[in-house]
């Protein structure tokens, strides 16, 4: 009897123990690591006045201010390009305009938790930036990677890649976008894997988001083995949702891209209207910042590409332009900003942002780019140089023009000179210098148009020239060939640990009735050069000598004419 009773009571115990260990096994298989951030996180009131009042004593804000003050003596830390207040940064993210402020987010690396969090800064004019506390923290994702934002009525939607889980969505509605709530907290909005654990027909990476006919659309960056011999080529995958929580895969989005290279990818994509067309800036991990231009077929939900070009010319590292963040300017153009990679160790910080640029549509397949925002408000002491002839083959050192935080506006009539050379950050003995060169009509030849058996037109100005023959013969054209703008940093520094990049060379059309107009921005360890609103080249530089602050000009081969030169010392934005 006792034995029977024991066996009766043993069975439930065995069942309970079995169930307990089975549950623990299942929990172990499904357990998500705790990715709670070590960075202090605070909640904020919902009115602007209350938010601004709380920020005055916010521990993170006080910490940022102290960090900026401590680093002001760093000789390579820019004074009017954005640099994170503490530690370093990576991609800019989700730039947008909300309730009177431009909001700039970025991948920040807090010192106590080096995983990416979205850093945050605001500006009234795109130039003077004010730090705000970290906006989006990890969890359930391991780290907060790149993404975009969408102003949607009375709220702002951020969509970004959460590492190890997939693409995430977060929403904020308060005046300074300090409080963010994720639409999913135990999974990604677009997961990396399905419950079945089979491979997906798309990749899940950097997203961007827009809205059409009350439906939300999102791109997911990637590439696919669809190139020659199964090699990888760029690809973007389109998703849609009605509620920002449940997303449906639609199809591949880009159509007709003949402009990117094999092994490129469409990381950090942004898809926005520009003029009466659409543009998709993106970042290739192989060949850097680029854009595609085309038309949005809204019936088929396809981006039909007609043109493509680059924002940097060569790999993004070292010392080059990296990933974009872009948003409409409300006037048919696009505001875009990039991070720039380092070329020398600089302590706790390294990357910086470019100046914001304004992109506008100038023709069907032509984009203009110029500095955006109130950059003129930073101008301090002005030096001018009177118009003068530039003799052939003679370097002219302009001793009044010197500094390492400057804006230089220069206009030159090249006449018949094939090359104009400028040197900035030049030491007196030319031991160090950063060289800017203009090569007139030395771009790629146009090739041949086999429809007519004549030389094809290149992008540019076509000047008709009468050709004898029957009326059916197409008119011959005299073509303005592309000119080249080069930024050469090989001789910018004598430091042994500097990693200069190869010459940065971009092409643009300088019409024969145009003068060369350059806006040169020098800021400690970065040089950006805008040419006639049509091209921009930029790179990081690290002069070792304190006297590498000079300027010179040279007209190669034949004489040219300096028509205007203005140079301002620039003020700090902090």
C-alpha cells in the first residue's frame, strides 16, 4: 500500500520536473540578451518651456558642455563643422525640420556604453548646433544603426536598423523630440529572420521611410548576387505598412541602375522628391557616397533611374566623405549632410560632419550643390585681394590670406590656361600644402554616337555648327567637355601617422562664357571646395606645422585673370 501511494505521488512530481526543465530549455532558446543601455536616460515634459527648463540642469547636457570645453584646445578639432560633444560619431541620421528647428541625429558612442545610440542636435539655421540628450537607446536591438525620419502630421517617425533584430520604428511627438516610443519592444518591425528561420528573399538593413496615399513605405538597403557571374550588385527592397507595426514585403525597388559598380550597395538610402523628379542619395561600403536620379512610378512603386553620380571620388576611407542624411528643404530642394572619416588618430574623437549642402535640380539629369544654411553669419575679419593678371607658370604667394579656419571666395577667368592651381594650408617653404587644381575641359571624352556615326554629345552645352550635306544629316556640334576639380592632400602633413587619400577629383561643366568660382572652406582638419554650385570635393587634412596657414595661386601654361578674392576668418559655432 505504501509503495503504491509513493508511485502515485511520484508521477506528478516527475511530470512537473519534466515540464520545468522543458520550459527552461525553451526559454534558453528564445531568450533575448539584455541590451539595456548603461547611459542615463530621462523622461521629459511635453511643453517647450518645461523641456528647456529641465535641460538647464540635465546631467547629460552638463556632461556634454564640459566635454566640449575640455576639447577646445585640440588643434585638429573643427570649430564650425559639427563634431559630437563627447566620444566620437558615425553616420548622420534622420535629419528633419520640426516645430521651428532642424533636427540632426547621428550614431553616437557614449563613453560608458560604446554601442551606437542616436545622438541629437538642433539648429535654427543649419550652422549653429545645440546638443540635446541621446534620443534613441538600444533595446531590443543591440545597437542603434542608421536610418531616416518622416514628419507625419503631429509626430515624427524614425526608422532605423537595430542590430541583431532588424529594422525598428520609433515615434516622438514633443517639441524638441526628446521622448521616443518604439512601436515594437520585443521584436523588430521588419525582422532579420522569419519564425520559420528560412533565408529571406530580401536583406534587412539601413531603412528610409515615406508616405503615399495613407500608406507607409520603407526601403531596406542591400545588394544581391545578380551581377555578371553571380557577383554582388546594389539592391533596395520595398516594404509597406498601414500601422508602422506590420510590414509587407513588396519587391525590389530600383530599376535601370547602370551607374553603380559591381560590389556597391545602397546603404543609408534616402528617397525624396527634388524638383519634378526623385533622388536617392546613399552610401556604398565599397565606393562611398553617391546618388541616383530618376522618376517615381507610383503605379508600379518603382524608382526608374536615368542618372547617377558621386559625392566622393574614391573609397570613403581614409579621410573621405562617408554616409548621407537628407531631407526636403520645403522649396523643392534637398538638405544633405555627410560624416567624414578620419586620417589620423585624434584621441577620443575622430569623425566630423561636412557642412550641410543644398541640392537642387538644374536640368533633367543635373544636380546643383551649394553650401546650405546661414554660413555667412560665421564670417569675421575680411581680407581682399585686388583684381590682377596671373602670369603663366609662376606661383604667387598672397601673404595677407592666411589661416586654418577660413572661408575663401575666389573668381578666376582661366582664359586659355589649361590648369589653375591653388594651395591652402601652405607652409612658408612649401614643406606642407593642400592643393586644389582646376583642369579645364580635361574630363572624359564623349564617346561615339552610333546612331549617326558621329561623336556623341556629352552632358553640357552643345553649340551647333553648320555641316554641308543633305537636310537629313544631323548638325555637328561643338561640345563643352567636362572640366575637373581636384583636391590633393598627399603633401598636407609631415606627420608619420597621417593617412592621406588619393587625389579627390570631380567633374563638372564650366561653360565657355563662365568664370571659375570657388568657395573654399578650411576648418582645422577639413577642406571643402564648391565649384560654381556644380561640384564639391572634400577631404580631411592634418598639417603638422603651426605655420602651415598660407595661400598661393598659379596659372599653368598661359596667363589667367584673378577677378575676385575675399577671405574671412571664421567664428566658432560653439
